[in-house]
C-alpha cells in the first residue's frame, strides 16, 4: 500500500509520465499503455524519500509499483471499437521508416448512374447561407405584413424650399440675406424690403432725355448736355415679419459745372423725398404702395412725382419649383414719369389731377396722372438676369449683374427699344444704366 507521506512524489511521477509523450522531441506515433505487473519492496534505494529542512530522512514506502509496457496483443484486446491506439516511435527510427505499416488504399470505380462528387467551395456555402437568410427574412409573419400595410407610405426628405422673395430697391432679394440682380430699372416692384439690408444707394444715368435725333452718337460727349442722371437713397426704417416701411431721398443734380448744360444747379438743388410701404403675400409675392420725388423741396426737379401701386410675384422654374431660374411678373399703376413722358396729351390724361402750376421746369409735374406700368424678368441665378419693362408707351430691354456675394453691388444696363408704343430704329436707340450698392 502506498504511504500517504510520499503521495505527492507519486503524483509528480504520474504527471511526468503523462506529459512525456507531449514534451518529447521525438515524433509521436503511439501512446503506450502501461500496467502494473507486481509489487516490489526489495529495492528501497530506487525510491528514496525527500529530505526536510532539518535534513531528517523520511521513511521509504514499504511497497511500490513497477510498471512495464503491455504487449500489443493485450492492448488490442482492451481497444474499444472505433478507438485508435498509439505507440511510441523509437528514438533511432524516423517517420520515413514507418512506411511498411499495413496501410492499403483501395480504389473503386464510380458507376455512371451514381451522382458525381463535386467539391463545395466556401464561397458557394456563404452564398447559400446568405440566400437562406434572405428567404427567412422575406417570409415575414402575417401580423407584421398587415402592420406594415396599415402604415402610411414612407416620405423621403427633398431639398429645402427656397427662401422668401424680397426686394432691395430694384433688385430681387431673399429672406436669407442674399441679393440678386435688378429685375427692372425705372419700374418699382411690390416685394417687401429686404430684412437683412437696411438701405441702398443708386445712381442712374441716361442719354437724350427728350429723344435722340438721327445722326446723334449712341454715346454722346460728356459736355454735350445730352447726358443726365440722378441719385436716390433708400432706408428701411421699420419692418415686421411681413411688413416694411421705407423712406427715400432723391438728388436731381449730380454735378454743378456751369460749362456743361444742366450744370447751372448745384447738388443741393432738386432734392425731393418719398416713401414705400410693402407687405409680403406668402413667400413669393407682395404688394407695395409708395412714391419717389413725391415731396419736392424746390421746383428744380423734373423727373416727376412718381407714385405707384404695384403687385409682384415670382415662380421658381427649376427642380420642381425649388430652384433657379426664377420668373418674376410685376405690374400696377404709376404717376409722373411713369404715366406721362412729356407734357403733351397722353392716352391716360383723363386720370390727371392738377397739383401745381407755373413750374420753371418739368411741366409734367403740374399734373398727377395715372397709367399702367410693369415688368417681367428672368433671374438665371443669384448673379445675373434679364428683364423687359414698360411705362406708358416706352419699353426697355435690360440685363443686370450682381458683382459680389457679400455687400450687394449691382450694375444694370438697358436700351429703350420702343417709344410711343412703336419699335424705334437702330439710330434712335437710347441707353440707360444704373449702379447700386446696399448697406
């Protein structure tokens, strides 16, 4: 019987015997089966005890086991069905020397009626697995199908709607602060004033106010007296979500050189004031009532008391009504230079009301007459556009450009191609131009 004092010794021995096939540098072909064959107590030197710290020797066990390898025939008897018994390869024997083992390969011809063997690649297995998963997902439970059928259709978000259309003087503006090109030259519009920009300064120049004679140059000389112009300042003094109220001041004289016709008056002469009240109608329309040069501080103004009542609307033509180009129609009634180009009889004189007499210049301003005015424009993008405007017998074709993406700086030019409701010849064309800057 094994003594409990040396139980650890035998446990270490058993572990060493178990690990020996694993840690052995020789190749393994088999695992030996060991069996106890007899007890031996005659050789105590083969199993000496351990020494403690005080060098006392423990007593050796009275009995110990002697192990030997079981014969192959016996291990075969103990072999279970389907199990493999491994034996150790000798140290002097290489794996090549074991080719004499009884291993035989038997080949058998496949009949034509048999199904041929085809290797299955991992890619095909993955596809089959994905297809099976898809089929499982397609076969949704009936209650899930009914629930999805009862749900409203999915609505995918589209591009955001364009900002509201507004105005900065004669230019189109938008609710996000962007300002585009002019949509007219002389004719005002009905959009509410820009919420982003407080005011605007414009200088307008033109030639041959009283008409161009045959033989006159298209661009007259500076000192010919056939060049004219004025300036106007707008300020938006009050605004709400939909309303805007603005004031304006006009300067009829822009130079005081007495050597040039029209230079006998100074810049301080011909000053007049006006107003503008506008209301937005939706995001694309508006209506405005106002006037320019309405209150004339002297009698040196000859550009008319220009009252107006205008309505405007825009239509986005691109991307299902959400992008450029932008078409704008603008129409209404006006007085002064909008309705009467001269002091002669006009078709709409029946609308006239006397307001002043014995003027030095601008006899047209003695009466307040109303007439139809309007414009149509096509804004290609925020940088440029084109337009046609009409004011009592005169039609103008123009083009405008916004020069900056920051502070609004615009330049516009046009030609009067119709006078007294008739198309004029080429040598009778007159031009008009305007420079504007917002602040």
